[in-house]
């Protein structure tokens, strides 16, 4: 499995091809000139607490467009100079904190969704049961044909009013689970440092 992405800093196509099946790599180059471009320029916090920039966040998401739910995600950090390795820990911590926060917010959003949907379902059930309980008293003096029609109308109304909460409970929860799972993997993905000679070796292979 392969995928093509573009590093917003490198400005060159990066292939997230791996020798391990179903593994996706997110390449991040760290040096004095580019490290601050990964963050919100208006955030005065220390590097490890700083908010990720929108462009960098989109680059991370775009790197995984063709990934499957069980794909292994890894951050491949490129440091061309030994001194650049000092950025690895704060940048990694900022990335993990960013996606842990987004995961927390998504989990809270999912909880609100479930509470609202169950409340809607209970309210719909209460209305349906109320109508079903009242029907016998309404039709007791009616003829058979009219009472059958009233029963059919109430049954159709019951299905209509119950459809929305049941539909939301069955189909609408999966995107939340998918997003939470992705954010959890992004927050806990392993970090691998690419050595200078390996990066240079790859560049020579491309040039040849």
C-alpha cells in the first residue's frame, strides 16, 4: 500500500511507502529554519505547548487519505544536522498534545450525540405509547372500518416518529468512532528519526 503526500515545508512529493504492509509514514523535517512553520505563528507558548498550524495539520491528514482503519502510523523525523535533534521531543509532545485534545473534544461530542439521540428516542417512545394507549378509548364507539383506519394511521405515525432516532443510533455513530480511532493513533504513533546518511542515500537514488 502506498500513498503520495506533499510536505508543506519540503514542498516536494513524499511517498509514504513502507516495507511493512499496511504502514503509513508521516515525514517531518526539523531544523532551525522550518520548525516554527509547523505551528500557529500567533501562539506565544513554548514550542512543546504550541498549537499546530492548520497547514501542517492538513498535511498530516492528507498523508493518511488512502490508509485503512487498522493501518500502522509512524512519524518519520528528518534531522540533517545533529543539533536539529533538540526539536524532536518538543515537536513530538506538541503533536501528541494536539491530537489528544482533539480526541478528548471528539469523545465529548460523541457523548453529547448519544445523550441527545437517546433522549429523542425516549421522547418518541413516550409519544407513541401515549397514542397507542389512547386509541382504544377513541375507537370504542366507531365501526370496524373506521377503527381499522385509525389503527393504521397511528401505526404509520409511530414508525415515522421513531425512524429518526433509530436511524441516528444505527448509522450516525460510526463516523465518531472512526475519527476517535484516527486521533488516538495520531496521538500515540511511534516516532522514528531518519539519520542524515540515510536521507542523503535516498536522494542519490532518486537522482540516479
